C-alpha cells in the first residue's frame, strides 16, 4: 500500500511538473515584453507539491475505484490513470472557478456547485473509459512508461530543464533594436519620471499655496526648473507619444482615432508616414540598457509606446506568472509568497519598487541606463490613502462626505450631459482630494530619490521629472478631467532636470519649453558629457523638438512658441450617454468634437479646429482663456490673431515638408554620406539649427522659425 501511495505521489508530481512547464512556456510566448526563462524554475515547486498531493489522494482512493486483480496485474498503470484523471479534473475545476464563472459567485453558490458536480462526473466517466482501455493490449504497452523508475527519470529531467533554463540570460523584448555601438564610458544615465495628470499649478515649486510637494520642491532646488513648459497634447496617449518621439501629435497622429504609435526600428526602413522612432530606441542603439515601469492601461505594448524598452514592468496587465493557471490562482488567493501583495494605491509604490530593484540587481552596472516610470496616483478617481484624505478638505467637509461625492468617468460624463447637477463644493472637494493624491505621490518620489542616493547613482544620472498633462475642475463649462480643450490648465506641466555635473542647481528657465524638447535635450546632454558628436541619421534630424541646453547654460531661448494638438473626439464622446442614446444633433458637445491644434507664444494663443473655425486668446488680457470657449472664423480675428493663425499653419506645413524630405526615398540610405546630404539639403532650404529664438526674424509679429535638432 505504501509503495502504491508513493508511486501515485511521484506520478502526480512528475505530470504536474510537466504541465507546469507547458503552461509556463505558453505564458512566456504570449507575453509582450522580455522573456525570463527563470519562470520555469520559480513556478515548479508549487506544481510539484500540488501534483504530489493529488497523487496522494488518488493513491488512497485507488482501492475503492479499481478491482484488486486488475491492480495486481498492472499496478503502475491503474494508479497512473487515476492520478492523470485527478490532475485533469482539478485543472478543469480550477479553470471553471477562475475563468468560466463570474467572479462574484462563491464556490459554495448553486451555479458553482452544479458546474463542479458536472466536472467531477465527467472525470469519473473518463476514468471508467481509461480503466477498461488499460485492460486492452494498449494498456500493456503503456505500463512501462508509468513505472516508478520512468516517473523518477521524468521528474529529474523536468527539474534539470527548469534549473538550466534559469541560467539563460533575460531575453529583451522583441521590439528592442540591437545596439549598433557600445556606450561611451562617460555617458550619463537617464531617468525619466512622468507624474500622470499633475498640473504644474498644484506644485509648491511652481508657486502653489498648499504643501503638496515637499520632496519634489527640494529636488527642484537642486535642479533646473522650466517655468513655462507645455505638453504637446492634453491626455496620456498622444502626450507620451510626443514625449517619446520628439514629434508633435500633428505628425504622429496618435489619439482616439489612432490609439497606437506605429513603428518598430528605424522609420526610414519602413513606411515613413506611419513609423516613428523613440528615445528608448535611440538610446538602445547607442548601447544603453532600457527599462520602463508603469501601471497605466495606455502605456502597454498595444499602444506602441514601448518600442525600444528591453525590459518593461507593466502592472496594468497580468505577469506571465499570473497568467499561469496554478501560480495565478495561488497568488490571487493566498498572496505572498505565491503572488505580490498589492499596496493601497494606483500602482505607484510597485512602480517605484520595480524601478529601484532593477537599478539595484537587474542591470549591467558597466553600461549606462535609460529608465522610464509613470506614476498614476493623481489620476481620477481621487482616493488618497486614509491618513491623507482629510489633509486639504474644505472646512466643514467630512471624510464621509468626500467619499460620497460622485467621481470617475461615468459621473463626469453624466455631469457634462446634464444628467446630474454639480454637487455643493464639488470643485473644492475634488481639488483637495487631488492635492492629497499629489502629496502621497510626492512621498513615493522621496523614496525614489533616496533609493538613487543609496545606490550611488544619483549624481551620474540625468533625472527628468515632468507630467503628461494637467486636470480641470469645472473652471469652464463644468468640464472635469482632461479632454476637449487645449487650455493651459491641461498643457502647462512641470519640467525639472537634474544633472549636477552639467546643469546648474536652482536655475529657473523663463523661456518656453515643450515636452517634444526632451528627446533632443537628452541627446545634447549626452553629447556634451561625452565630448563626442553623436552620429546623425534621418530620425534624429526629423525631430520637431529643440534642445533646451542653450536655454539652460547660455540663457538663449530655444523656442518662442509651443504647439499642442488633439485628434477628433468622436471615439471619446461615444461613451457619453446622450451621445449613444439621443439625437446626435442635440449632443451638447457636437461643435467641440473636431480636432484642435494650438500655437502658444509667451502671451498669445491661437486654436484652430477641424471645422475651419478658430479662437484667438490674448493671454495677458484673458488669463482664464474665456475666449477659447468661442469659435469664430479666422477672418473675424484682429490683425495679430490672423497673423498667428497663418504662422501656425506655415509651421505645421514646414514640419511636414522637412520630415518628408528626410525620410523620403532619397534619404533612405543609413550612412554618413546620405545623412550629410540630408543636412546640407535642409540648410539650403533654410532649416538650420543656429538661429536663436530671440533673433530679429522671430521677434514681434514676424515669422516664427522652424528649426530641427541639427548640431
């Protein structure tokens, strides 16, 4: 009896281990990011233990489910059949509870009990069929395979395979280009931190009256702070696309209509109209290690934004281990050590922890790194941790009242469609909760900065902190969130850079900056730090951002205008109840559904819409941008507004012309001669990078220069 039970446990362990290897292979194959073959070894113990347990139970039940003479004739075969049926039935039961039934149903509910009963009955029927098959000549042929020695050899082979697999180096994501050169030993590390939905106007270092950002304020005092930095789009996807590519949304067209940034590899190797080159790709080609971390549904492999990252920790989707049947169930049910514990936030703590862990143990310390992280704590719904929830609430407003306040996209859409009224003190309460979220996130930044210092990499790292967009709280037309407008409330974002060996501490840049400038500025810092000119190619020549290094070091403004854009909003407004249910002609935002592009100077702003109408906003007289809520024909503008509108269209046309020239068939050869010819052609057309932004040609009402990043 003991031998029989031991054999059943051994068989259960070996076949469960084999099933685990297959499940792990499928999970790795379906994952969009890097491949870690250590998954085979890390998930093997749980499969062996559960398999052995099921085998033990099968060994105890075998005398009840088989005849003695059959067991004595083929002892290993009948035991193995029952173990296999037990393993298969257990797997189907587990899949039914985790995937087939609604999560709200408990295992003791009637539908769960009925389905489980049907699965068990099916298992018994299958056992009966295999039992009689074992009595045939086919059963005799299989008997040797299920002998204890065979199972021991199989188990040893499984364990050896898993162990050897763990020694295989981490395989980078498929969308990571191979380095074309090794990085210069003087190349600085680069860390890009995006504070999702954080408006500059809500930070202490930008003059906010509430103490929302003590850690960031301290960091800013050691850094260069851009007072007039603007995003290139008012929401996450197109803003990150512009940040990563150095191109405006009018060029990459990412948005609600096209929710994916196209392009893997050099853009001139494919269709130049639909393929784009990212900062992560560029630095990968230059020998940098690249890593990203986020918990954001727009920042996934599906969005196309992650090309160039050799490793990416995406908490918005299941990890390969979570996608496996048994480890995923154990992690969800029991937590550590089977799965990661979930902090009480929107993923920010995990993002910081993942980044610091990679910086500590997951990278090659002999190579420079480019790391990106997105912290999403300030995004709605605003649910700060309990100890901070009442920190900024208006006097007389209780925590309970703030909890009861309607939040989220459905509530926001109902308000805009007139299906609910604005609650008493709603803007003030939401701002208070938003500020509390920023304060909590600031604590995560403090942990990050302290971790960088403990790892002794803070001083050799260009740390860039910015945001993708801001937030509205009913300032105009009861709009909440960050859609449907190009007001400064959404576009004015923090931009802070720290690199003490080059950038002066405490410097405040007063001239304009755009997030499309980050890409060329990073390249310029690397070039200056290494003392080596970076090789030019069409993708970097086609950047629409300008290096801000002259503005930092020489007080020479890099630009005197910024651009921003969002595409047609029909796909966004389809989620509104009055859009889906009513007459489209009665939809309150029908006139504001068109695409919009803005050009902003220091004190003026023009907004052009897809329907041919536009808005002219003299910011010095209209800081709240009330004129932006009125669309008129450009011919009705004052002279200055008409000039700006013409200049904006000229600039957009010249960006398009320059990009088409660079990425055309004539510039398709990626060699020094072709790149030099491209640069010479640009100079002959007047697209040079030498004219300062405050030159006489750009000042006043004269034309604005379009200058590519060419050095």
